[in-house]
């Protein structure tokens, strides 16, 4: 009598194979899900770091190049007002600085940085030419500098009076000079760490007003830090 030969799998073997296959598929999809979550978390962190780097470079580039100039009125004579262009408050800042040579805008610009009055979580920056011409009469639309802000604070280090000790102040009231340092403190809604940013000003003494009226440039006698 010939021995019996099996040509297939038993039901138990099929069930064991399907169970093992199911476990492998579950492990595979779990690994893919973890990898996708890690990838998304890494991209989110990189985006946050890049955003902070952009904001830091913006402040570093422009705050260190502040010009101690007075405000110009809109009359054709460009007469000088008594109000300095620099205004430093706890949650807003106004100053005059020049854009990089590669920028489409040329000449000195008046920067206005403040929280959006309609959304306190958004930081806006508006640029207007320091010398306004007829071509610059259109209203300026502020640009978004940063969103999702939980807190913003500017601070100013310097000497308000000539013989006073320099100190950190929440508001800069000196007319004849600029602060030596400007500190920018930002807190985000996601709670991520953002250290205080401190920037030194290259020029702190007010420019010769007559030279500004003549050519809009800082006089060579302007004191340097």
C-alpha cells in the first residue's frame, strides 16, 4: 500500500500563517505611523527654528543700523519737526534705518513695529520712505512679521540724562540720544523657548539737524558708540 502524501496545508497551518501575517502588517503600519509622526514633528520644529531665525535676523539687521534722525513733515521743504523719529515703547517701536542695497526700496525707511490692533497675537511691520514724495502717497500696508505671539516686550538700555547711570527702561524718552541697547522679548503660544534678543546700536547721538535738512544724511560729527 502506497503511503499517503499531502499536497496542501492544513487548516491549522493556514490560520497560523494568517495570524503571523496580520501581526507583521500591524507592526509595519505602526512603524510607518511612528515614522510619519516623527517626520512631521521634525518638520514643525525646523519650521519654528527657521521662523525664529528670520525674526532674529530682521531685528539684528535693522536695529543695529538705526539712524538718530528727527521726523520730517510732508511739506515740500522737508522741514524738521521737534519729534525724533525714534520712539520706543513696551510693545511698539519706530525708527529710521536703511534697507540693504539689494532691496527694491532705496534710501532711508521709517520702520513701525507693533502688534496688530485687531489681533494682538500678530506682530506687524510697516515701512514708509523717510522722505515722502508724491509717488509715496499711497497708504502703506503693514506686513506680518510674526504670528501666534503670547507676549511681546521691548526694553531700552541707556542713559536718559548725561550724568545718570545707564539702566534698562520700558520706554525711551530721551530726545537727544538713542539707547545703547534694545532688548526684544517674545513668547509664543506654543510655549517654545525663545531667549531674549539684545542688539547694540551703532550710533546713539542725534545727528546734526541742518545736515539732515540739506541732504538727509548723518553729519560726520555724529558721535559713534
